[in-house]
C-alpha cells in the first residue's frame, strides 16, 4: 500500500452546520479529488478504546475492557493497534479511490472533531482542513434545520454545540503545522483566494471551475446540507449574518446569549471571532427581562432530567384538561 501514512487522504473537520458540505462540493469538483457523503468510518475504531461515548448490544463497557486487555498484550501495545487501524482503513480508502481513478480521497465528517489526535496519529501524512464558523451561526442553522419547533431536540446536539468548538481548537494545537485552519465567512467572502490557498496546502493545481460547484449538478448524498448547497451553484454570503435577523425572537435571543456565555470569551476569540462584538450585537436587541423569564435556558434544554420533568408535566396537564372537559360535559 503506497499511501499507508495517508498522503492521499484529505480530512475536512468542523462543527456541524458550519458549511463543510459546501467546501466538500467545491473540492470534490477538482479533477484529482474524489469524495462521497460523510463516511463516518474512522469513529468506530477509536471509540472502542474509550470508556465512555458509545453503546452496544454486546455491552460496550465489557468490550472496552476486553479490547484494552488485548491491545496491552500486543508486542508494541497501542502502537500496534494504530498500525492495524491504519492498514485496514488505508485498504478501504484506496479501494474506493482505485474504483474512481482519482488521486486523493476527501473524507468530510464533521464529527471527527471527536478524534482529531487519533486521526493524525494514524495518518500523519494526511491533509487536515479545519473549518471554523461563527458558533452562533452554527446554532442558528441547527435550530432552523434540525430542531425547528421542538427545542427539546437541542439535547441531542449538546456535544456538537459545547464540545465541538473546544475540541477543534485543541485539535489544531495538537497537530500543529500539519493543518490548515480556514473560516467559512472568509471562503464565501473571497472564494477564489481562499480555495487557491487550500489548493496550495494540498499541493494540487487550482482549477477555477471548482468555485462553480453547482454546474456539475446536484448530488444525492445521505448526509450533509441538502438544501442551501443544492440551491446555490457557488459560495454566497447571504447566510453569514443570517443569525442576527433571528434575535428579535425572545427564546432564540436567550439561546444565543446563553450559548455565547457558555462557550466563553477565550474559545470564541481562539476561533477567530470577537466575543465582545457578538455580545454587543445581542445586547442591542435585549428583550425585556419579563419576557426572558418565560423562556427556556440553554442549560435546561440540554439537561435530560429537565426534559423528562417537562414532558411528564405536559402529560399530566393534558390529562387534567381532558378529564376536566369530560366533567364539564356531564
């Protein structure tokens, strides 16, 4: 296997709803790059070595103990395990590349933010593109596409909201020079310049037609953005400040405000955004404190016990109303 250290692999990693599908479509139109819907294949071999983070019918806790014991018994311990993972997944990536006749495989799986150091250790010669986007814009997109009216669904994206930004920043620091960090806002503002920069990092020639990714037609992918990316044919700036137009809704305003506070100034600034500017923007639209009192906090919405309690209370209230109506009919 000529590329066992990952020299023909490209990883795009980001917070979910950060514009990674758009970047994937752009790079995927390059004559030397092949990509598919989010593979997710690298999460499993690394999570099996972790004590928490996954469930299985065969008892994940026992499996972790068994796998750990086996790895420790190998001549070179964990190094042998990483070598085994490298060989297996190199085979799969190269099998796909060979069938398409391309030189590089692009794996865009946002939730690889959980395993950045593991990925780099396994494929030290791979190219890592870390895509940042304003976290409030990511929250806005999650609310509009996945959560919609049911705010309690936010619980399922707790890790995407709170852990992803931190793990991305930490991952960049850990792999140091073997990474390219780029912001979504910069790509849509200057697509030619930023994609040229990415091509330079990848050591491939820039192809101008890459920017007009939509001209190659729509793709029928299972994962990733299926609406905005297919609606546009090239990067557009109209979604950069879209989150600002929603802050007149008191509940949404509170979620933005809570989220900004929970991430904190350090992480926001390390991502390349201004914590104080974002806070000032929110404070300009501060609703009355009486209205805010009648909203859910983000802390509550990502708390399982609060969700259960709220659900039970709603069920009791519905039952009481139904029973009252029956009494009134009598």
